[in-house]
C-alpha cells in the first residue's frame, strides 16, 4: 500500500488546523451556515436529517488493519458505535457532533487518513477493483494508477470547483469489478502492442436522474499520456459544463448533448495544445509510486485437501461460505475472501466497532494486515492462504460474519435512505431488511443464483438501483413512500441501465413483488441461466404479466 511521507502528513496537519479554526468560528456564530457549508463540504462533512455526517476517504478501497481499528475507535467514541460502508468504497459516520469533527480529523490523520474530496464539486475518491493485486485475471494492479490519480487530483487548482462532482473508476482486470461504465470517466488497463500496457478510456457514464452507460473515448493511451489526456478531458468539461442547472451539470449530459465525436474532437484539440506543458507523467514518478505496490511475498502454503473436503462435507455453512465468498487468487495456494455485511437483522453495509476490530484482527492474522472495501458494501481479505480458510471461517463465525451470500439476492446494495438522508424520498434500509428476511433461507437464495439487487431512496441513485439486475427506487407518491422496480441493469462488462417495469408499490408490497419476479424467473429460465440472461432473452413482458396482471 502507499505510505504517506513527511509532505503528505504535513499537508494533513495544516489542513486540519485550518478546518479546526473554521469550526470554532462557526460554533461562535462568526460564520453563518451558508458561509460554513462550502468549507465543511471540502472536508467531507454533511448536514443530514438528524446530525452531521462525516464521510471518510478510503482511496481505491484499500485499508490496513491499523486504520480499520482507528475507524472502530472513532465509531465508538464519536458516533453510535457504527460506521457505514458506501458505494464509493468509503465509510460514513452518521451521528457526528460538529464540535468533535476537528478531533476526528486529527485521529484520522494519525493513521494517514482524511475526509478530503468525499464531497463537493471536485474529483471524488477514486475507486478501483477491490481484488487489485490479487485477482487471477489481472493485467496490472490498478492501485498504482488510482494512487497517481489521487495525488494528481487532490486540491488540483483547476478542478477544485467543477460544474458538478466528478467520479473516476479504474480496473486492471478482464472482469469489471469497479463498475467503470457508470462513472464520469472509466479507465480500463489493457494490453498494447509488443507486450506494452496502456489504458482504454470511457466517458459520460453515471446514474441519477438521467442514467447513461459510458461511451468509449480512447481505445489506447500510453501510460505517460494518461494525465495530460485526462487534463484535456476535464478542461473541456470545465469550460462547457452547465453551471446554471444542477440537473444538467454532469459530464454525461455534455457528452450526450454534443455527441461523443464532437466531445472527442475538442478534447484531442485541447490535448495537442497543452500536452507539452510538462503534464505528461514522468517515468520516475510512476516508478516511485509503483514501488509501494510490489506484490506480497506469499510463502507456499499447501492445503490439506482431505481435511478441507471433510469439513465441507460435514459443515453446510462452511461449504456455502467457500462456494460464495472464497474467490480465486493469482497464487493457487491463496484465496480472496469476501466478508459479507449483509444478513437478516442488519442494515446493508453497516459495521459495528466490535466487528471492525474483529475483522482487523483477522486481517492481521490471515491477510498480511490488508483489507479492501467494495462498492457493494462488503470487506475483502485479499491474500488468505487456503490452508488458513478453516481457521478464518471459525474466527469470523464467532463475530457473526460468515454469511455465505456474495452476489446472491441478499447481498443487497442500499443507501441510508430517508432514515438519515435529507435528499431521500423513501427509506431504503427497511426494504432491504424485509427482502433479506424473505430470502433468508440460504438454499432458496442459492437456488435463485447470481443476482444483484440494489436499492436507492431517491433518484440520486446512491444505491446504484439503475445498475441492479433488480433495482428498487424510493419515490414520493402523494406524501407516502412508494417503490419503483427496474429490471435488467448491470454494472459489469455488459453494462446496462435497468428498465422500469410499471407502477410503483407501497412499502408493504415490495417483498411480495420481488417474490413474484423471482418466481417468474425460476419458471422461465433455462438450465444454468442467470436472472440477467433470462431477462435479456425473454424481455419484460412475462414479468409485467405476473406482477400487474390482476391489478
């Protein structure tokens, strides 16, 4: 992982000292809320329905066990004992007092963390494949380039006040696990001529009020060209992006208004004009950052296959966990392990202070103190010896964290919704809990198979409902909470925006509606066919008939 140096730490100390003064002035009444708002947003602080919310940056989702323990301490000391993993691989604390924020930021700085660029109209936290550095299908570790983007974008003088918030995602693998097609700029590391590696660039993706799948912008960029080309893309956006209309300010609107070809032409012209201004990335700087991401020295740890098979045969829970939560690693003696924070009785993505500490202990013992946060609101241990899987499972079971449901219907993405957010139209958490309860039988969930179900409490789509195989959107219908259902979305290589099925449902009707959709799928699918494949084959009509036929 990248390690902060003296420059990084001095920067955080100075930044936190500055914000402490601003908070003191606000508390004394020397700053109004309108004056304070842009200052707090630059430091990740929101004012929600009931309290302040602090969103902490976890660049490209990478954490150390020490950092996770510090987050647990913050949850216990300054929140209500919980944190919430977000779909930008961050963590939010939802019950923060303004007077405590400077102390929290100092506690974060002690472990090289901060809340910069987690809010406001700037380049937000750069996200990446949570399996980075471990995935068997990886072309190159994307964390190297995510860290380069983080350093380049932090307080960039030209891009601090963009027309709207701006999101990057990068993947270095054949399978897209970073949802790059739903970002303002998506980056895929690809092979080039003569064994070289470069980048394929996508632009104009996003969800919210007007969802779009990103379009290909550049088929191949050399590594040294990356920053200068991104500068040109952002400069054109900064020049033409709408600042008079919040809903038309994203780059996706610009690209679709003028067309990808016209946007590309302007970017290429700007790139040729400016790329000689020492923007191209120096090879020595790439080498410096790359040195922080050298592959771990993983000792040979052969698995006792007989003992492993015996445990799987005797323990259905362990067998299910291995099938769903243990993923192949580039080293055959090792595995990537997903720890699901999704099960009956818990809001999706919430983690208690004690759970954070238990997971940090597991990372220290089994995964070289490394962890990753996924945009699906789970936690990854990236380097677990297969010989340790039984011991890891037993340790996680004591903590109540062995739900074997990765990528199943109960592995729900959900935003905090109206329980916390002042932008939401409806609650997300109770809907997620009701669906989780409805499909709590693990055998039934496995019968359904791979299925991404996402829930948003409003059109801002923080729960990625547009990209769900089944998406649920909270809407306000004459003062009551209703939920609109979409089918057919995908965040993967075959990215698509879900189709609205029909009229919305009241909260109490949503679990039955999802049950009906699942029953329709099971009746219509071919052998081994996933929900998404079935939907794309048969279309929406069979689902509409069973869902609305008697209405």
